[in-house]
C-alpha cells in the first residue's frame, strides 16, 4: 500500500474532496457534498452569509463518501490540504464556538469601511505597503462587526478565513498563512510581515489573528477523534492551505512570473503571477501573496474577480430551461434532465454578438473591477421581435467573457503579459462555445487540464509534508487535455461586440 494525499476544496456552492495517489499523482477518487448548491443567506440586500458549521458537515460527508469506496487508501493518507473560498470571515470565542454566520466573499456591506480606511491611511501608504485598498476584504468586514455588533466584537477571540476554520476543526489549532493574511489586506509588502499599522488604524489587537505559518508546512496534526471519523491516521499533518484562486493556480502548475490561470465557477477569475509587488492604482484588480512566495523569490498573484459568473448561468438555467408545463412535478422532472449542456448547444445556434443583445453580469454584489460599485445585472438591446431564449443564453456567456476581458485589460495595463491561460476543464469551461469565445475575445491561448481545487489542495499537502521536495515536483499525473486558440474568423465581429458591450458598461457607470 502506497501513500495518499487528501484535499478539500471548501467553496460557497459545495465542498469537494479528492484522494490522490502520491506516487503517480493520479486522482483515485473524488466526492462533492451536497449534490445541490449550498444556500447563501442574504438577510439584507448586498449581504451574503453562510454557517461555517455547514462547511464542516460537508467536509465530513465528502470524506465519508470517499472512505466508503476506498477505506484502505484513506487509512494510508499521509497529509491533508485545504482550499477555500477567499475573504470570508469566521469569528470564534475562547471556547472555539462560532459567534455569528460567516460574512463571505460576495458580501458588500464592508465597502464603506474599507473606503474610509483607504482615505484615512492615504493612497501613498496603502498602495505601496498593502498593494490594495482595504476595500471589501476581511479586515473591513471585521471593522463592520466592530461598529455594528460591538457586544459580539468584544467576545471575539480569533478571526479566521474559511480554510483556517476547517483546519481548526481538524486539528484544534488556529493558524493562517502569509497568503491568507494578504487576503485580510493585513500583509505589509515592504516588511514581508503583518501590517501592524493597518491593525492599529482599525483598532484591532494583533492577538485576534491566527498564528502565521508558511503555506507549505505542517501546521498541526488531525485530532484522533476527527481522524477516526474521517478514516485517516490520527495525527495526519494538515500541511497546506490556500484560498481558492491561488490554489487553483497552484493546481494547474502556475507558479512563475508570466503564467496565468482562470476559473469560471460561481465567480470568474483570472490570476497571473509576478515576481515583484505591483498594484493597480485604482485597486480594480488585487495583488496577494502567492502560495510559493518566499524571502529569496517573491511571488505575487494578481487577481481579477467577476462575482456573477456561474451564478448568472444558473439563473439563466432556472429561468430559461425549465418550461412552464403546468405541473410543479413535471417541471421538476424536466429540470432534472435539462441542463448546462443543452444550454451550451442552444447558445451556439445564435450568431456572434447575440444579434445586439447584451448582458452586464454584475448581479452578485459589489465588483472590484468596477471600483466596488454595485450596478447590478442588466439586459440591453432586447428586441421582442428578434430575441428569444437562445439569445439570452449566448448573451449571458458573452457578457461573462466581456466582463473578464475588461479585467484582463486592467492587468495588461499594469504591464502583465497574458498570452497563455491555464484552466481546469470544469464549470463554464466545459462549454466549447465558452472556451472558443474566451480565447478569441481575450486573445489568449487556453490550455485545459483535468484537475480541480481539491486535487490541488492534496498536491499542496504533499509539498508541505515533504512527500514532494518542492512545489514543482507535485504535478505528476497532471496532463493537458486540449489547447484552444483564438478563432480569427470571428475575431473582427467580436471586436465590434466587445466595444458595444463596453460602451453600455460605461454608460451604466456614469
């Protein structure tokens, strides 16, 4: 029996677990829980919350699903890694009890708090030292709690990111990473250490932060009672942790300057690597510490995020695919069989530019590329005599790609070279139409791989536990499945459609 690596990817839609053979690098098995999307609670407009205990329940469920099929391999797990939805905030008291629902990544309530901090500290301090405005990130979320829930704030023992919380439930130790602290916007890039000046401004004690340890390192061992439930050895090291986008880049082998990765799940992201700390003066894209950053070789990830990607396409599925057949049972039966493949085929029947129909896909909270404005999603150019369901489906895909391209242009303005982008064959990148239009509009070559965030977390755990000597050694079994190049025959038409979409966006922004 060889050694195996277990990875968890804790998203806002589901939790995925993956078991990887450390010798071959091949995925042995994977499981996702639940089989429907996790609920995001919105007590008020612009808010987005989830219960951290729900994540933990689904971590255990996903592990149990793999254990039911591969108990012997689970008993030989040598390390555990965690990927997680970025920028969420989990607050616990001294007993480790969660004090309130997690304020997650797409919650907009903290925007004014980040903006006030940026104005008070000054751009000449924030940009060179934090590489970002405090914006809508974790530190600003904690500032919101401090002002609006002061009695609860007084009970806060530790503030954690979602992955820190899952590691805590596994091990009873509260730790984070330099990359994680940069997600808080509490990493000082001039000192390569905690941004104590920002803590002082917000009035936070440094004691509320987790202990900072390297990304690839043994943070703690899995508790014996938890290990027994998961079916892995007691004391198995938890040896890697990263936010979903740095981890997605790692899972695709994106480690060095000039390399870039993309995803199109609930949100859409392009994430590129630099070897020097750079920033967008308007914080429309954001720079974080990458997983392989070190004192001898700086590595920084520049992240462009579009909140409303897969969530827009799911909305279109709910609205456009399920027919009104007069019976809730019949409608549910059809919805169970009709899905995204059908939508992609239907969208491909419509010409480039969707006959003038445009969708702005900004309907999932404040958007960083729009300087934290929340303009909502909108449909433009709708003609009742021309446009039907298929036009909406294609305009949805095009709107997502145009919004991502809007951010790619910002990254290029920073001096980044983005010619080749790696992606996992998943979510929107399962659509041949999406693949081709993305490559054409962004003028990039897209390399597709069979991998995912849970596999990346498992590989990272192998690095942290010493199973692999270095990050570059963790990619045995990772194979490229396809290369998508720009379609020059439709590029001129897409240039026109992109300009039309951009003009509509500028009008909306005023």
